[in-house]
C-alpha cells in the first residue's frame, strides 16, 4: 500500500511536505506558548528550580 502511494510521488514533493509539516507544527507551538491565558502557568514553572521551600521528603538527604 505504501509502495503504491510513493511510486506516484516525486522525490521533490516529500521534502516539501516535511517542511510544511514542520512549519505548521512550529507555528502551532508558537501560538500555544504565546497565549496570555497560560502566562501564570509559565511563571510558576519558571520559578520551580528556584523554589526550595517546598521540597518533597524523597529529595532530602
């Protein structure tokens, strides 16, 4: 089935398809990250490495 699909496709169209898929995914991630509704979540995550007040007992030595 895949062999029949790829026999009619030229070698030029596969890289173009891959590039279009990459650009679409890049813009989807860019839109998701730039949403203002998620800003508090990103602020909380940005402070996680610096937040030493609430350590779990498994991390204490």
